[in-house]
C-alpha cells in the first residue's frame, strides 16, 4: 500500500534526495526544505518567494498533536501502544513536474493531482494532520498581527498544504489592497455615503420635535429630548455586535442590511401613532445607522495601505461630523411648511437613493470572505471539496468573536488610563454637540423669535466651524507630526499625534463661554454663531487627534480602542441632551455653558498633557497586560482547534485499523530522542 504523498510518491524515499519535498516539525517549530541538489536546509522561518520556492525560518508554536511510531512498509505489527507527544511531522513530496506553488494557488488542484492513488481514508487522515500543522504555524506567523492589518492569507504555508487557497501572489488584483485606485475610491465613496446617513438621521428630527410633541401631547422637555438622543444610544450598543458579524458574513451584506434597517424604521417613525412607538422606532433606526459607523474604518483598512489611508479616513469622517448639522438645516424649512411626517418622508427618499447607489457600487472588501468565495469556486471547478482557506481552520467561532468584540473595548475603556482619559474628552465633546442640537430650536425660536426655517439655518454656525476644522486642523496636525518624527530621528510615536489638541484646548472653552453669554444676553445673532463655530473647530481637532492616537498607540488593538471611544461618546451623546433643559433653567445659558467650558478646559489640558509626556510608559505597561489577555484568548482558541483536529484524527485512525501503515512520522522533540517519550506521551524525567 502506498504511503500518503502528493501525487502518490513512493513511500520510504530519502528525506534529502527528493525534489522539492518539505518536512515540517511544528514542535519547535523548525521547517526543513529538501532542494533539488539534495541539500537539507533547516532552522529558519518559512517565507514564501515569488518564484514559488520556499525560504525557511524558525518559528515557535505549540501543537497538541499525536505522533505515531514509524512502521515498516510491509505487514509490520503495530507497536504495543500509541505514543503521545507534543509534536508531529508531516511530509509532503511534490515531484519536479508538479504544479508550482503559484499555479495551485491560482487554479486549485484536484484530489487526484495532489494525492494520486492514495486510499481515501488515508487522505482524510493526512488532511487532518496537515491542518494541525498549518493551524500551529499560522498562529506563530500572525502573533503580532494588528486588528486593522491586512489579514495574512497563509501564502507561506502553501508548500505544506497543497489544498490551501490563497491570493495569487502579493500582486493579485483580486486582493482589495491591490485594487486600482478608481475601484478603491468607488468603494470609499459608497462607504462614506452610507456613514453619512446615520448621523443625518439622528438630528434631522430636531426642528420638528415641537410639532411632534404637540401631536402626541408631550410637555416634558426631557422626554422631548429623548426623541433625538435615543437614536444615539443605539450607537453605543450595536457596533459591538455588528463588527464581528461583518467578519463572518462580509462587510457588504452587513452594510446593506444596516442601511435597509435604517430605511424601514425611518419609515416606521413617519407612521408612528404615539410617543412610545416613536421612541422605539427611533432606537431601531439608530441600530441600523450604527452599522456603517462601526464597519467604515474596517472597510478603509481593507483596501488602503497605512501610508495611503489619510485622505480616505478624512472622507469617511465627514459623515459623523457634518451629518448632524446639515440635517437640521434641511429639516427646518420642511417642518415649518409641512407636517412633521414630511421630515421622515424626505429622509426616506434620500435614504433610498443612497441605498441604491451603494447596491450598485459597493463591493466586498474583507479579504477572508473573498478568499472563501474563491475557495468555493475552486471546489466546484476541481471537484475537490477539501480546498480551503487558512481562515476556515484557524478563525474564531461566532461566540468567541462576539465575546472579544464586546469584552475587549470595555476592558480597554476601564483599565487603560489612556483610552479612558482621551475617551472622556472625546465623549464630552460629542455630548455637547448633541446638547447643542437639541437646545438650538428653543434658543432661536423662543428667545430670538426666529421662524423654524431660519432657526434651521443657525446650524450653519457649527457647520462652518467643522469645515474650517477639516481644512485647517488636518493640515496643521500632519505638519506637526512629520516635524516631530524628523526631530526624533525618523522614529514615529503615537504621542506626536496630540499637539494639535492644543487647538481644541483653547477653542472649546472659549467657544462654549462665548456662545453661552451671547445667547444669555440676546446679543446680535452672529455672536452666538461665532461661539458655535469655535466649538466646531475644536470638535474636529479632538476627533482627528484622538482617533489617530487610539489607532497608533497599539495597532494590535486599534479596532477595540476606537470601539471603546465610540461607545463612550455615544453614551454621552445620549445623556447630555436629557439634562440640558434643567441645567439651563437653573443656571441660565451663560453660567451653564461657563460650567461646561471650565470642565472642557480641565479635561482638554490635563489628560492630553499627561498622555503626551507619560503616554509611552503607560502604553508599555498596558500593552503587557493586554498581550497577556490576548495570549490567553489565543491559547483557548488553539486548544479548541487542536482538540477538535485530534479527535478527528483519532477517530480516523481507529476507523483505519491497526494494520494501516503510519502516515505521520514521530520526530524528535527539541532534540530529545524518541526513547525518552513514555508510553502515555509524557516526557521521561518530568
């Protein structure tokens, strides 16, 4: 009976004389490549060459695998007991005429091409053992991979697993990172349009709130504010669920479903018959609008390299910043001349147009999902159902993804002083933005006596501030960052992102106090708008600097850090409008905003200063804690995968019976001879 080899190579051939054979021992893990000239190279980590050859390297990875003692080829009795060890070897031999690494990455190989006439039961066992090796090595290769890095497709492991589906080399045009720029920008624009709808929907109802309250008989100002802010509460919860779903089913389908949910419940808001229905439908619409905000940064990271990402992030950020102030400008005239329901009908039309645009232009960008589609296609073409991607053997389960997506941002928020301090500043800024949006109608319509339409135009104040901030703060921040990098000998630090926060530290308290006392004294209308414009400039500075810092401070947890900040700010965006009326009733707009201005001054100077001067030490301390937590998560996943594969292998071996020639060779474990492995698999002397 022939041993299991690619293309049915003969069993018992010399380990160093066969062309292009690969020996893997994941115990240490040392990878050896036997070349055509018979030389055996060992001790280096495997790296894939563009020419289809394999360069070698040293990697370390635990592997809970089962080793079987080698038997002779003909009718040799099995050993009295199977020996268990923490390492196993897998030998694949590809004759020189076999397809190259690049060729079977691009077109796949049938089972016949890979295994020849090897019996099906032996093939199944060998596949299980190969998956054990690949899973172990892949975890080693990707141990430092960040949450916003391009996922490693396992090209280094194709020589070990000929049924592994990867990209067709580093320049594969199907890889989203290699798309032409026009295709990248088309996806980015569609993503930015989607991310604009949620913030637009959150505040568009603000000018119509008085009419809605009159229609439903509501007189409580806190309940009236809830009609606006309940939408933002959904943003604190939904992203923790939506983000892992996008990694399981793909970005595109989750984004389309999110926008469809937003469309449906915006329509339901227009049909609401009482206040309870309105609040419930607004919350559910907010859940739909949260999808693009949660996934948008991931889409940008899918298609843009780190050094190309600035402009794309800037375009994506326009929605969350400009959306809330553009909406009331439009809605003011609608609420003045039509019934309040028309605010939602116009919103639904806009929602439908953007949804149709996204359906036509937005393509899937998440690499693991695209590779799974490629594997599915190749399985049909080659009639080889065992073709697979590395993600199908090594990925987290749905429960594990959800647990990490929910727990890691919360852990970072409450255990990392950097995330908490800067997140608090970001949350305070966002909270006052929605406080401003909710209280604007009463200021301009009641205190200044403006019409609903003219009151809507007053939102141009913070809108102009946002525009100036986007144009000026981004440029200043980049220049300061590059100058500090040069001064530091070309070594970048996340703290170099923070100096532009000084703009926020000055403009925010000045803007709040200016706006508050101008409104309190009913000074000419342009004076309060100047104050809100200063606040708008400071908001852009806070958003740009803190978001960049949270991403750069540890790329391994970039997505979790930004999710923690998003959850924190959404909670403040929900809560601040609820106490606005009571605060202004007791303190007035002047002293109320002065109080908030002093709070902004303290938060905006103390926390950024501490982070700038002591941030590096705090980061190093916290990274050790988070890395230990991540290692425990990976160990649990590794144990689960290894246990599953081990059980499958044992079941298959039992099915094959004791007379079947062994296909897995026992290797020495870190130089310990085979005799030192006891019958139960433990090491003697331990």
